[in-house]
C-alpha cells in the first residue's frame, strides 16, 4: 500500500526541529529567548546599543516633539519613547537603553508617579538605562561658546546627580556636524568622560580611516594639556543608525522593517537568513575596526515610539546569533563597550587637531551653518553673557525661594545650544520658538537683575528684603530703542545710569545711549563733570528702529531720539558705578561735544583720537591703512564687502547647512563708497554706504587699541532668484604662506592651512567652502613682523582664501533647500502686518594690529569684554537724593584686589541647595604669551571680601563629582615615544589661605559654602 506524505507536515517537522535546535520553543508556542549574552573573549563581540536620537527642536519645536503634536511635519513623540522604553526595560533585566537629552527627560521625569520614578532609579542603578552626554541637549560643536557648552552640560549633569547620584561616563555627540578640539579635552576628559562617540566626519577622512582601521583613536584636543586630557574617540563607520536591514521601527517609511520570523504558525520563516545577515554585517564592520569588539547603534531619530518593536527583534537576534556561535551578540552601552576596548590593551592611532570642516560629498561642505541665522546666533551670545552676569547678581543678593529666578534663561540657553538651534538649521517656526523661549528667559532674568541691583545700591539702609525694582534696562539698545533714556529730563531730576561689571578686572569703557537733547551734562558718582560726546542718529538706525520695534514689540515709538550720547565709565571688578545725566543749566551750556560732520580736504582721511589711526581714501571711501603710533605697527589694509552667488538647481545647492558658491568670483559690492566723517574727543567715526542694503560705521575710541566695525546688512535682495552669501574681507600686505588661525569654541586657537588636512591627502573639490572654519572668538594671520586679528560678536564662519586675507561670512539668504532634512530655504522673513521682507542684521567685529606674537593679550582681554559687556540699568531720581540714600560705587572684592589679567570668572551661581558654584578659567594657552602663559593665583578671601567661606570642594568641570573621585583610563598610543612634557596645572587648594592656582588653559570648578 502506498503511503501519502503531507508536504506541510514535513515542513512543520523540519521547522520545529530547527527551532528546537535553537532552543526557543516553549509550551503553547511561547518562545523564551536567552538575552543574557556577556562578552566572549574568543569571539567577535557585537555590542548592540539601543538609543533614540531626539533633537530638542528641528522640524518641530521642542514641545511638539515631546508631546507628539504637529505630526503632519514629522511623526515623533519623545514622551512615548520614554514611556515605552521604561516599560520594555522592566520586562527583561538584560535589555539596555541609552538616553542623552535631559531637556526632554526633565519634562518627562517631573510628571511621573513616585512608583515609576522608583522603577527608573532601579533601571539606572542596574545599568539598564544609561545616561550618555547628559547635557540639556546634544550641543553643537562649531557655533557654541565653551561657556555655553559647560553651562548646558552642567544643567543636565546636576539633574542626573540630584535624582540618581551617578555621573555619565560617555560623550554621545552622534549628530553634530563636525567636532571640536574643545569638545574632546574640555567637554570630554575634563568633564570626566572616558570616551566620546559620533557619526559625522568628513567623507574623505572616513574612507581613509576605514582603510587604516583608524575610526577609533585617542584624541588629544589640547596642545597645552596633551595626554592628561586625552579621550578615546569612536567615529561610527557609517551613521548612528544600525547596519542596513536591522532597523526595527514599525512605522518608519524610510526603512524596511525585516523582522526575525521564527513563529511556526506564520509564513516567511527566516531565522537562518537573518542570522547570516547579522554575521555578514558584523564581519564587514569588524574589517574596519580594531579588536574583537564592534558597536551597533540600534536606533535613529525619534525611534522606540513603540519600544517592543525594537527589543523583541534584538532579543531574537541575540538568542539566535549566540546559538549559531560564530559571533557573540549582547545588549550593551558605551560604558560596557569602552571597558571592553580598554581591556584588550590595543594600541591606538593618535589625533591632535579637530574634525572641521565636515563634508559628506565632494560638493557638500557643511560650512554654511557656521553663519546661518546670524540674528539668532547674536541673540544667544548676547544672552549668554547676560546669564553669566545675572547669576552673579542673583548670588550677591541671595536666590529667592519663590518668585522669578534665572532658571528659565538657563533652560532656554541650554535648549538653544542644540545642534539644530544655534546652528540656524531648524525650520523657521522652530527658530521662532527658540527666540520666544530666550525672550521669556531674558525677561525673567531682567527682573532678577533689576531687583538685585536695587538691593545692592539700596543696602545703605540695611539688608534688602523687598523685591521691588528701581531700574529699567534696554534690550534693543543696538537699534537705539531705550525708553528710559529717551524721555526728557525734567528740572530737579537726573537720568541715573548704573553700570555693573561682570568681569573680575577693573574696566574702563565708553558707552553710548540714545537721547533727545544735546543740552545734557554727565557727572560721575562723586559729582564730577565727565567728558561726553554727541553724534546725531543716522537714518539707517532710525529706519531699523522703526521697523524692528514694531516687528518685535508690536508698538510704534512716538518719536526717534536725535543723538547718541557717548561717555566714559570706569567700574570695579564684580562691582558697579553710578553716573548722573542732567539738563544743562541753560541752553547751549552743555560741556558735551556735539559732533559735526567733517568735510575731507585731502586725498587721505585719517581718524583715531588715540594711538590707533585708520586711513581712508577720500576718493573711494575705502580703508587703506591701520597704524598704531604707540607700537609702530603699520599695515596697509583694505576692507570690502562682497557676496558669493549660491549654487542653485544643481547636484548640490547652498542651504542652511551647506555652503556651495556657484564657482564664480565673489561680487564686489562697491569699489567706491560715499563716506561721512565724524570726529570727537572720545570717538571718531566713518560712515560708509556700500549699497542700498549694506552700510557700515567704523569707530575708533580714544582709549582702545582696535577699530570697531558696525555692519548693517539686509534685506538681502533675491528678486533676481540668486541666493547671496555676504562676506567682509580684509586684505593686508602680509606673506602668510597659506596659514591662518581660528579659535575652538572661544577657547584655544588652532592652526589652519589652506587646502590641507593633517590626517589625509585632501582632494580639493570646493576651494572656498572647503577652507571655511567656525569662528566664535576670532581669527588672525601673521607674518614675521606683525599680526592682523579680527574678533567677532557671535558665531560665524571664516577663511583665508588667499595669503594676507581674512574673510568672515556675516549673512546669508538663499533660494533653495540643501536637501539635508530641514526642507526650507534659508529666507528669514520679517513681517509687520501683511508686509514681509528679508532679515536685516546689525553686528560688530573688531580689528587689531600688533607686532608678531603680541596680539594674544588683545584677543584674550577684548574677547572677554565682548562676551561680558557692562550691564546698564536706568532710573530717574534727583542726584543728591540718590547719593544720600544709595551706594553709588562698590565691589564685592577687596577694594584693591582684582583677578589676574590672565584669569576670568566664568561661573558664579547659587545652587538649589544653597551651595555656590564657582569656575575660574586661565585664558592663555601654554606658550601663547611670554608673561601670561604661566601659573597664576586667585585669592578667594580677597575675591569675596564680605563673606566667610565655611567649606569648599573642588569638582569636575560639570560639578557632578569630586575632583579626587575622577578616574582616567590610560591608553596605548601607536608610535608614541612618551616624551611629551608634563602640563602645567595648579596645585591642590590651600585650605588655610584659600589660594587657587591655575595653569595655562586650566579651568577649576568649586562648590563653596558661605
């Protein structure tokens, strides 16, 4: 008799045999996976690191991303991610997840029940949930200032420390568009990280590193500190997503979801296929990676909305791959990974510069974002300096237990350090949201500052117990809008001006305020008349004021002030001084100098009431020469405005991220410009009108060794359908041999060489965009005789395209998107009612000339003054009555003490527990200056003369662990002779004398109890 065999039964028998061999089948079809994989020394270990990259604003606002609204733009809800991940982690103790952005976590954490908070604390304590980076955001590394980077990291680290008592070990900078030296040594090693991980490096660099198995390196970002601040650095082979085919977000249309199908009741069984796919991908990555440990970043943007879709598949992969036995898979974190790497005792390549500029293709240099949205960049930088001063004043009068404080501004600044915020690469509505948050934070901090100043100047009558304020401030002073100074000064009243100095040095500046009358006199706090100067308000400023006050505040001022009033102020360190402005006794009796326009009579016009002189051609109106009569430095310098035409409708357009000029030479805006010459005892000015949308005022102050160039650019016309990227260019007669220097996040200066990279033979594809570098503090060129330096008031991009040249990009307006995700052209409309036009930007940059190797003092000192301007507060009161009841001049330091000229106080902040956070920063690199690149000392007793220090503890940079608790990993370096000289660092704090030593570039952080 013939026996019939059912093919389906044969199939099921074979499948069940296979699945049973893998050991997953359970009773009633339940599959139990073994996810407890550990490291196997004899095998290739694949570390699966689950993560979700959550931008704190980009296509949507931070709150839209958090709650999951506005999903027509992008389906993303971080609240769901955290809810879902926590639930999934609780289901299996072997599962792991890393999270970075504490601005999101803070929103989520404060809304959780005590039970959920307890569960999360257990997950963190067990290592299942690991915080990486741990800052408020994943900050940018090109356009963020180092103080902002420290502040936002500290904000996040304090939350983690307070709630979980742990310190993050890994930097997780996976998405910023290039990576800075300051990130490596300061926000890496000095924070206490063992490693830093990221995805974006230049495409040529990545190809070479894959060939050499050099994606992972030891990075020494500081020449000054060398190996003492080095960090293990992991550049991913491709991106921060998994290898192709292992993306498990169920509803992400950008990827194919290919599950591990092992259910015998469902077709398309593929266990063997998926295991082989896994092993092949692992071997491919192992071939470009040293040691038997590789990392797979299992996630992407806003992933794990439904976390089980990821974890179920990873459970299966770990189970079946380990049963197969050819490689070993395990749930992991950067901490586990770095410990495994360290245990191999491998030798690693050494890197000593940075990862700028970044390109992801031959015509795709991400150097446009160095300048994109310059008004936002300036607003962030301005409020950063204001935040520093506001926290000082909040400390001086005591942080209030209720009412407004500076947290709102710190939160907003923390959010806007994000790599799609300060970079200018978010959608317009998101950028508007960033600006709104900053404005709210600034408004609340202004209340704190006004209240604190009121307390301090009123303390003649005893301790301050009221929060009422005497003062007003002016946030739109740069466009002449300042109601407190514009009102007429009546008989018997004075305009009281209090200037607060947030620097630790004595300071003399010339300030300017808008007024309606030139019949005014200015007196100092002792009642002495002081020199003043009036310059008529120009039409460009008047028009800006009219438009932007309406656009920003929704009001139309009734009248426009007639003059800028200039006068000199001198303020003690961490102190204030008071000035009184009153009506002259009779018309025309003012002692102030009313500036008249000078008519050029010679071929050359020279301005400069002090040592520095600037010469201009009376025929062309252009700058010709800078000369310092004190130092003898004389440099022929031409300065002009030009614009690059943006590439459009090509294989790669210029956009918010990418700078790609169309290949034609930049267009010179004007070869001849009309000028107006203004001279006076305090300041000389040259007013230049380059065209209908670019103007400039060059100022040289009597007591300053530099020229201040105030530019007004915009609206950039685009009616010709050509995007324009506007630069200023300084051309000097200097042989610079392709070399120029730019700062790293406002801290160290790095040597740049045109058309050159230290780590590979550069194929030059974009000779302009590929030579642009980020500038936060300044840049300079030098020859064997002299230096030409420029300092900036915001983040921007700079280059030296030809020898003897410095160019800065100041503004951009583009026609097309660059296809990097934001989906909008960089247009920046400003609307009043139904009328819209492009953005007009006003700002300053500063030119200095010095003997060779002498420019560092000017760059460092003036750079601090630009970052931390005087805080001006205004009131109306009778001068004698004010002096009788107020302290007009004071400092919190001992009367004759100031910080050394090579030290800055970069943090003075009262914490929630009553402790006070103090950071002191040495401003010079080793070898930068013959006198100032040395150990220096700060006397805390003199610095806080009126307070007694009860306890003090030195901490890591982010103040989340004691300095003595920090542990550093030692690494083997290829071809390292070990012959470097030891860095100069300050010694232990003397607890009796309370003297702090600082070596070059050193930042020391303390928590003090008073």
